[in-house]
């Protein structure tokens, strides 16, 4: 029997608001008061530093960040520093991983990567993984970063996931906020975007709609007949 999940798309949401929303839904899924949820959205220009905590990978000082209108957050996901901004599809799956069915964090992460890999294959792009690194890669260029958190349940046996993936869509995004950091702490490789790889034009909402069936299939959720993006 297929599971059901709520899906929403927001054209722009401040990072602080999205982070609080994730926490709220995590609590609701834990208590059973809310359904599992996939938040799809874009953020204004933002840097987030994960649990690895390498401040030296932020190349701009506070004055430069203010000048460029980029906010900075130290957050509770895994990983190093990354950039979020317009032209990037961010996905936050808030899912219950039931202990009775076996919890495999590695498998969860690999499945998130596969969702994006399969979408890119549909666009005629051969993408994959790079040994020792997370995310989705096209050769030596990262097109999607992944950083996740497993929140231990208080009312159930298992975990609720939060945070997720950041998929670069718009051309030139790598020359914007990414130039102020060492993305994910990886100095020897660069980043790219869907438009730069294909030479075609995409909207973030279009990609959100087109990637959804891949997410539903891999995580075994029922595909809504008409996805409603709020």
C-alpha cells in the first residue's frame, strides 16, 4: 500500500523561516499530528555552515556579506559550508524512518542522490557520485549538494529526517554566492548548474514539478494526480 506525503513549493522563503518550519513539522511527524512533508523552495542568498564547522571555508567577511545581502547561519545538519540562493531548488524531506523497518542513514542519503541522478538522466545528462563525497556530480563538477539530519523520535521508535538537497538550476549560479566560499570544503573541484550543462532554460518550479515523480517512486509514496504547489 502506497504512503502519502504532503508536498509544497514556495518561490522564496527566508532561511530562518524554513528552518523553524522544518522543526515544527519534525515535531508534528514525531507525535503523529502531521503528515510527512516534502518542502520544495528557493532561499534568498544564504550561507549555511553544518556540523563540520570550518569557518575558514567562508572567504568573505561580515562587511562583504552585508554588502552582497547574504545571510549566514550555523545549523544542525551534517556537512560543511554551502550556498543557497535564487535559481537553486532546495528540497527538505521530513520523513519518518521507522525503526521496525530498519534505519539505514547511508541508504537514505544514497536514495536522495538517486532521485536527482534519475532526473538528470531524463534530461539526457549522465550524472553520478564521486567517491568520498556526498552529492550529485557531473564529472568533477557538483550540481547538487546534500546535507541531512536524523532527529531521534520522542514519541515513536525511529527518526525523522530534516534538511536535504540543494540542486543548482540557473546558469551562472556558481559565479554568484559560491565564489565566497569553499563549497562543502572541497577545494579541488567546482560546481555547475542544470542550465550550464544543458544550454537550455529551466525554471525552478518546473524542475520541482518534474523531479517529484522520481522522489515519489524512490521513497514509495503515492503520486498525486495534480501536485499542488502552495
